């Protein structure tokens, strides 16, 4: 049903507060959660202005301005659009900056398919540093450079960073998205890892890759999954002992599943969902 803007903001604020990741708990006030300020007295010099309030405001702005967000179930909108985090990347106030730079790419009556293709085509040049034509892929960049602000400053990232940046860009304009990937191909860390994104559309998740190569094909939701380099029988075998396991990063964790971090193996505090069966079914046939 209908609710006031104030009620909507408060409800989303409380949702984000309930699902703060474990390692963020010591920094609640920095994030913008104030459990102790009961009289709403503002702190001086902006000390109480964390990013959570701004995050909620811009998410609702996207919800108000962009018609395709009307089709999103509320539980999808709050976890995969309003969410400010993907993994354990540095927390920063990226949403108003990305809104300012990317909003003009999107029309209110666009489809999610169109928005996804538009952003995956153009954000790499629009968000590039002044001394570069485009953001580029640079292997081995995680964890040195994988949060969105670092990528905008340095102009490069590896697969995890570019997945996070594309996910955040899409969330900024109201598209539900999450980071997915494998922390170890064939369950062996020496084989390396890979991350990409999943976009929610028409009641299900569709996976795709960031497309940084201006001369290469632009990945979008219409592409045959088997055309993606990793989607094949070689990576997703019929043998449970050595097939690749895939997880999607979440904010909630109903089954206490975690998203494995290839760069911080013992950290089990990023909520996740085991989606290996989906990739086994789709890519194991390629």
C-alpha cells in the first residue's frame, strides 16, 4: 500500500540497520546509524551525517523517477537496490556521485534490459579519471583497488572491482543487482577466482559480465550464457568434487551461508547464497 516518504525512509533505514555486516558494527555512527541519539539533536560540523541517510534518499529518488522500478517486489528493492555494500570493500558515499554522472543515461520509461546495456556500454568511459579514456581491467588489483571510489581514482580494477562498480552503478538507477562468483575454480585456490554480476528481472536472476573492452561485444541480459568465457563444461563439471562452486553476495543470510572472499579466506561475515546449481544447470550444458 501507499506510505509517506518519511515512513519509507525510516523503514529502509531500519532494514539496513538490522543487516549491518559483522565487521561494520564498530563503525555504526560513521555509516550514519545512531542508536543512541534519542532526541534527534544534530551533531555539529556534519558529524552525524553518515552515508546511510543519503543512500536511502537516492534509492527512493530512483524509485520515484524510474518507472521500471514499479515492477520490483519490495524485498528485492530493499536488499539489491538500497543496499550500499557488496562484499567487504571500503564503505563510501558513492551513490550521489554515480547518480550525478549516470542518471542522464537512463529514461524513466526504459526497460531493465535497456538500462543494463546502456550502463555496461558507457560507464567505463564516463567514470574514467581525467587522464584516461576509460577504466581498464588490471589483474591482481583486489584488494588494493576494488571499492568504487578507488576505481574511479586509479582508473582500473580486476574482476571483483569492476563487478562491484557495475553493480553499484545499476543500483544507483534502481536496477536490482548483486555480485556473484567463485572464490576458487574447481575448488582449488591455485586455480584462481572470478567475479561477475547477477541482475534480477522477471522474477529470476540473470548473470552477465562487465564489458570494459570498447572494441569487444557488450554483454547484456539477452546474450546466450554459453557465450561467456567461463560458462562451459570445463568449469562446471559433473563431478561434485571438482566442479566450480558459485555464490552470490547478499545482505541477508537466511541459511547462514556466507560469500567466500578469495582475498580474505577466513572471513565468513559477508552473507551469501549458494547458487552453484544454477550454473551447473546452465553452463554444464555448454
